[in-house]
C-alpha cells in the first residue's frame, strides 16, 4: 500500500476537501498535452484546457459558452458528439480533416466520452498529421500506431463534478490511471518516481519497486548522463524520443511527453510524464527508409542505363534523316521525325528521373543565401519569356537570408515561376507576385499568378511524379512539381497550392528559420 500513501500525500499538499480536490484535478488537466473541451448536453462549451487555446490560437473568452460548431468547423464532429450523448458511451480513434490558413490541411484524432452523472461530454483532440503523412507515404505499410487515449480521458471524466468528495476523486483517478494504455508517472524535483501506473509491468517492472528510484533507471545506458527534464527548470511542456529498457535489458523506443506539476503557489513540485511505446512504428519507419533507398538506387540505375541506347537511337535516326532524306518518301521522313520527338521526350523523362533520385543522395553544402539576390538571378534567366508574354513581376523586398542548399532552392523558385509563365493563359494583365512572411517558426514563401488556375480535384495530384494538367504542358514531363516537393521535404518544409479555375494560383512553401 506504499504507492497509495504516496498519492494521498501528494494530493494532501494540494489541499483538503472537495474544492481542493477539484483544484488538484485541474492541475492534472493543465498538464495534459492534448487539447481538451468540456461540452454540455446542448453542445455549448463549458471549459477548455490551455493546450486547446494554444493549439487553436484562441482564448477562454472566445471559447466558453459557444456552440461546438462555431469553434470547430469539422464535418461529422457534431453528429459524433450527439451520438455519445444519446448512447452514453465513449468513442475514440475518430479521425477528421481540418484546414488551417497557415499549415494547410491537418489530420485530427478525437476521442469523445460522456460524464455519466451530469451528461457533459469530454472531447480530447490530438494533431496526428505527421503520422498520417507517414502512413500515406509508406502506402499503408503500417497500420494505426497511436493507441486510444480513452484511459486518460476517463481520468478526467468527473473533474467538473462540483460536489465530488476528495476521497472519491483520489480513488477514481487512481483506478483510471492504472488502466491507461500508456505508461504514466510522476517524479519529484530530483527525478525520483512518486507514482507510476501498472502499464510499467509490460516492461517487467513492479510499480512498488520503482517508487523512490530515479526515472533514469528505466532508460538505456545512452541516457545515463542526461540532465533531469528541463520542465523543472523552465516549466515548459516537452516531447522527446528516448530508449527505454525492460527488466531483461531489451530496448524499447518511446515518446515522452512531459509537463510540470505545480502547487497552489505556482511552484513546480515535479513532472508528469506520459510515455508511449513507438517501437513498432520505428521499425516500420526504418523499413520504409530502406525501401525508399532501394527504390532510389533502382531508379538511378535504370535511368542511367537507358541513356546509352537512347543516345544511339537519337543519333542513328538523325543520320537516317540526313543521309537518306532523298530516298525516303514523305511518310518515311514523318516516321523518323516522330521517332526523334519521342526520343527527345524520353530523354527529358530520364533526366527528370535522375534528378529525382539525386535529391537526398547528392548533398550540396548548406550556406546562407540571400533570397532577393537569388530571385534576381532567376528572373534575368527568364527575362525573354517574361517579355514575350508581357508579364509584370512584383517581388517583395527585402526577402530574407536563409541557411539552405542554394542550388536546390533555386530549382524550386525557377520551377514555380516558369510554371506561372507557362500556365498564364489569356490573362489581360498577366502578373506574378513573389513574397514571404514569417510564420510558426518558418519562412513561408509564395509565388502567385493571375493565370489559368487549377481545378480543386487536381490540386493534390499535381505534386505526384509525371502528373500534368490539361494540354498546356504537353512538352513537359510532369515531374517538375514532384522534384520541387522532394526538395522542400529534404529541407523539412512542406508545399501546397491554393487556386481556383480561371482565377490564378498561389503556391506556398515553408523553409525552417
């Protein structure tokens, strides 16, 4: 019973009675990294935690008392909440798409649970965009890796019960913590375990044997020298990857999400940690990297080997057309010209395949690049095309200096500007705009035109390899935007387009500061 005494003593410092019990629960609520909403039976928001305000860039005044549909325009979410209200059950692992102006389309995983006594609903929201992108890139090599957080939701199920007794709060929270799907523990300011749930038994440890020991004792040797969680020093929430070891010494990969625990005076008394096992996900990622490396090597080898016979084909067809021109009839000469055109097209395809395979394999040194100077150089190279189409170009000044691969970033801008010229259509006053803004710790650039635009159904597939829209780009290979996307990804950025048919397009991409 030593573990239970520790939990009681910890909460006794928060205070006695129902009011202090609720304050302790609110401390736990504020430490949860996920965004949380409490919704009444009329679907109006009663309260939210700090993570919600930070995630959706809002405030308490703009949240409490408003209908859920006014806060989150997510198709199907309201129906799911109403389903929980009717059935009195919980739903977890619900996935929704959500679009933000700055980050584009995001994927949210939402769990919904009803508080049985008063009919309130708890809505827990996690941004799982990166995981979903990983699943799509691997062509579903891995299945859902995130476990439901129903257990953590249930921990909070009765926290808004105004008349809950302290003992009931303690027992209920402890029971739910013990049944959570993640390892959850708290440590004191010295990094020693004060509480740890039964999930640790999956690693072969007994919770009671770990109480009072340093949390470093369950980590691999590579972490032995690391300092205690920085949450103690600055009170910030953090997520980081670690290697845990089980009781037999086997290594398991995990993501630690840490949040400070504070007393009534605001002083940090310890750290709450939620540890999620990601070993299988890491294995899938390693397998994906291996497959991608093999694929890139295969593409490079095949493309390189195809060039020699292609050169011969182009050379001999030219000789035939030149030396036997008078011996061939019009149909024969036309056939040879078709061979030459198709050989040239195949040559461009092979060159684009080689270029795609080089990105990531051929690494140029990173350097500080003045983007204003880079754009000037690119526009000089495209000057003839711009004059022929009478296109006006407006460039925001100054553009930033960024640390990047100059050659690759130049490819990005040149491709986007060239596409804007090529797809300008019949705009009466053709115009291209180039600019940037600093957003969410990144440089967000854009190339905007008032040309033909892109239909909504084509806006995702244009970034795929050899994808072309319409007949305007008949002479191209359709690999340009695939190359651009891969370059941006290699710089840890992302790219997207906003467009409407007949009203021009704006391509956005981000590069880290």
